[in-house]
C-alpha cells in the first residue's frame, strides 16, 4: 500500500488517493527501481516520481491509475487550466511508480498539500516566508548567512523552501542550506532530514 500524500480535509477530491497512499515510504529496492523525488525544471515546472511498495491484494495498478487520473483532472478543473499531467503509472516487482508533471512549484505544493516554494529571496519575503534564518555554506559549514545577506543576494540566486520529505533535484547547485538539509556530493539533490519539524531552506544557483 501507499502512504498518504494528499491529506488536506478541504480537498475532498483527494479522498480516494488517501486510501491508497496510506503507509510509510519503502522506496524501491534494487538498481533498476527509480526512487521517489521531485525535479525542478528550468522552465519553472516540476517533475515528480513517486515509487513505493504496492500491495496487489488490496488494489490493482489499473485502479490506482484511474484514481490518479481522476485526482489530476479534478485539480485541473479547480484551477481552470492543465496544471498537472500524469505521465505514467506502472508497477513492477511489487513497486508502483507514478510519474507526473506540474506546471509550477505552487501547483506541486497545492496538489500535494505541502510547502514547496521556489523563487527569489525577495519573492519569498513577499509571500510571507520567514527568512530570519541562519544558513550554512554547503562547501564550508563555518560560513553562514542571515536574513540581510539572503535578501541582498543577486537575481541569479533562487531559494527553495519545503516541508516535503522526498529528495529534490535542483536546477542548479545548493550553495547555502538550513541545518535540517542533506545534500549529495554534487550539491544537486537535497533532502529534508526525517527528524526535522521545520521546513528546509535551500539557496541555490
């Protein structure tokens, strides 16, 4: 079975998916299985892969596919546009995979009922996000920046603020992060630490 990813009580259209997405993540085993993740694209869209164990005794893959299609169609009707598209729903060796594309980070956040902001530091401030944070350099943890430094950064810098647990592949490289973030060796993939109760802050370029 799957864990709940769409839990907002205000979103009645997500009720069926909540039944399917009900257990903890058991991201695919083996080299041929894709891991769950979100990927930021240069055009502002977000591609996502959800890969988790799937109990065939409870649901079949066709039922899952129909539910995902219905949920994306319902969301698109609510925003009056094709903001979410389902690219592929498949199952192999007990692991189900759902690939989707979202028009924007805002659509990804709304559909998955979480925090997922991507934009400039000034845009983040305008949206009401708290930038009174101390972020550490990914290359030198002793180098830190605060709110004033963040807001003074040039226009090429982007900030990702999220409480999503799946890894995020950036369309750049992380240069500063909050202390609840893990990065890969290339500073391209960032992950919110499981024990964290606060959103992750990632500045990248």
